[in-house]
C-alpha cells in the first residue's frame, strides 16, 4: 500500500462573530479607507461609500482583509481568499452557534464520498 501524496494546498476555514459597539466608528473608518484608496475609480468610490454608509456589516467587510491572517506566515503564499459579512442574530447560548458543528458535518460528507 502506498502513502498518498499530501497536497500543498490547505483550505483554512475561519469564522468570526464580532459585536459592533460603535457602528458610527466602523462606518467612518471604512469611509476613510475608501477615500485613501488611490486605485479605486471614482464611480466605484461613490458606490462603495454609499454601501458602507448604509450597512455596518459591509463597512466591516471593507475594513477586514483575511489575507492579513497569513501575510507574515513564513513559507505560505495566499492563493485565494473570499469573505463576506452579514448582520446576525447572535445568541451565545443557542446550540445553533456552537463552533465546529459545520466542520463535523463536512468531515462526515467527505468520509462518505471517500475523500478522507
């Protein structure tokens, strides 16, 4: 029996729930970043300013860059990143918010498909 080759690619799942105590501060920070972005076309700038002003979750998504998590990790090159944010009704006591449950379901599906 041969040992299967290990992929050099790793999918890193990160899920964060944050509490926004000052939505105005988040919005202002996002607007500052939009204003300071030299590569953003003016038409896109007006749209982005509107979106981050209207939705705190979008403002936060504009401020948080998941590539920052691995930027300084030696021996790692970011190949792909995507992220989104949304308002959530968070209840820390609810079993729906238990960490890792989705991962276990994914593991079970991978095992059934013969991927693990």
